[in-house]
């Protein structure tokens, strides 16, 4: 999952010593990478504001822990059914799965659904995903 609505983009760097289990960004393979030499520290956190517009959304929307391989995050999540759509595009397909969940990342254009775990293995795949409406599977 990549939050394309953020002001900062994070990727594992090739010299990271604690990133052994992750695909790393190798600037030597990039024709456009430019090191600018600026380092910074950013403390993370969660801030939740707002309410649900019941004229646009009905149903349950809850704040859940979503675990990845190494970290647990919190996201807004709801159940999806076959009648859920955005601009006439259905978010779920008809099958025998009755409890499909959708995670909403409000800082970006992403809506993630749980079908299969996808791994991004190349920078080109990443660029293609960032330039398109992203539907990225999670578990």
C-alpha cells in the first residue's frame, strides 16, 4: 500500500540494515533519482476528525487494526457488498464471499479490498500504481 495523498513518500533504501525482508529501492537502477542530501526526522501519529455523511454512506464504518508483516496500523474499514460502487464501478465482484472488507485511506485515492496479498517488486510497478486509481489487495 502506498499513500499517494501524503506529502512524504517512504521506500526502503538499499543501505538499510534492518530491512532484510523487504524489497529495497536501489538508486543505481534509476535514471531519474537525485540525492539532495537533506535528512529529517518525522514522528508519526494518528488524528481522526469528522463524522459520517449519512446521505452518502449507510452502514457500519469502524476503526480497525490492520496487521502487515511487521507493523499494525489503524484504518477505517467497512463491509462491502455487491451494491457498493463509485462512479458506477463496483468495488466488489459477485462471488460466494459474504464478508468482504474495504479499507479507506482518506489521505489518498486508495480503496483497498481483501482478496489476495500483492507485492510490488519493481519501481516501474510502483510508478504505474501511483499514476492510476489504486485498488491494492491486503489481507
